[in-house]
C-alpha cells in the first residue's frame, strides 16, 4: 500500500494559518521526507512477522533435534552401563 502525502495542500493549510510561504513549503517537504518515510504498511508488518515465525520455527526444530540427539546419546550410555 502506498501512502500519498499532499505537500501542496499541507503547505496551503500552513500559509492560511499565517506561516510564511517558504517556511510552509519547508515544513511540507520535511514532513514528506521524514514522517512519511517511517510509516509501515500492514503488508510490511505481515512480511516481517512471517520471517520471524519462520526463523523461530527453524530454531525450535534445531533445538528439538539437539535434545533428541542428546537423549538418544544418554539412553545409549545407560544401556552400555547395564
């Protein structure tokens, strides 16, 4: 999803409130450059969540495989001792 920021409308609104034109334009450009660049869409969040879920699944699988190998090793050692 793309967000559009109406810099001209924002600038006009500031000018109608008494802000000088050059200041209003500078504010509008700064808002577009700094504020709008930081917005995250739902699609961005969903993709990040999916990536984190996959990473956690892989880590959990590795942990369980390690525990299984450790358990089998311990069981083998116990069998040899008996």
